[in-house]
């Protein structure tokens, strides 16, 4: 992922936030024909200090379920259009429109597994986490034969992260007045996505101020 120095971020707190916000990621591998294989999927995110693991599963017929070794995961964050008209110095500095966003690219090692007990543990953890996120209580019951039979249709994976590339393109390359104006204009739009982007911009500025 191309990233200018101004937008590169090393604080893994932002990766925590990205995956808490949206654990639906894109997993990329290389197929036998040399072309990319892409699967969007929900994952469980686990981090202890610098040790990061993602857990998930494919449908068994998915060709990607046969892959192991080096892979990438793309994590999406808030994003939105920024009008050049919002910059106080738009005329003097000949500003142009842009797109602000936060994202991450993870590189690491992919390890598939199809052990029944390990799959049951994974599905239990996934259902517990995501049922709670919608206020419901359905759960996978590994002691039930009809539930365990469903595991035949999936292959699990563990993705051990070796490299994290975080990119927060949130106007930090602009003067303070421009940043504040973009935040204010985003907040005035009638879209939750714009409000979220403004919130991330504000928090990034507050963190930078503390670091300074």
C-alpha cells in the first residue's frame, strides 16, 4: 500500500480501533494462475502487545481455503470526500479536492485448519461476539450433532500478522485552519459517515497534540 510519510501511523491503537469498528476484512492470496484471490469475511481480532492474530473461516468449496503461507489482509476504515472549497487558503494555495480515509494493510502467514474441535471453538467465539453486537443470544452448541455437522462445510484459518501498515490520511499535511475547517464542514453534512470521519480527524489531531 502506498503511503506518504505524513499519513503513516505506528500506534497499534489505531488498528484496534479499525477492527473494533469493522471486523469485516478482505483476505488476499495468490492463486495457482498467479492472479489474486479475494475473500471478504468477518474475523476475530486478537492482539497482545505486538503479537497480532486474526481468526476466521471459509466455505469449504472456496479455492482460497486451500492456501497457506504468505497472505495479506486489508482493513477498511472511515472515509469521505473533502471539497477544496472548505480550505481557508484554497485560492492562495491553489487547493484541490481529495479523499480522507483510514485503512490498514496486514501481511503475515496463513494457517488453515479443519479440526472439528478447533472449528467448533472458532464458530462459538464468532457467534458469541457478533450476536452480542446486535443484542441477540443465538449460540453455536457444539454438543448438538446437527450443529457439529455444519462444521463439515467450513475450513478455519489463523492469520499471524508479521507486518502492519497503518495509513491515516486525515488532512494532517494541511495547516491547522484547514484541518479545523474540514472537520466543521464534515460535521454539517447530514451523513453519519461524514460525522464519523470528522470524529477520527479530531481524535488524530488530539493524539498528535499530546505526542508533541
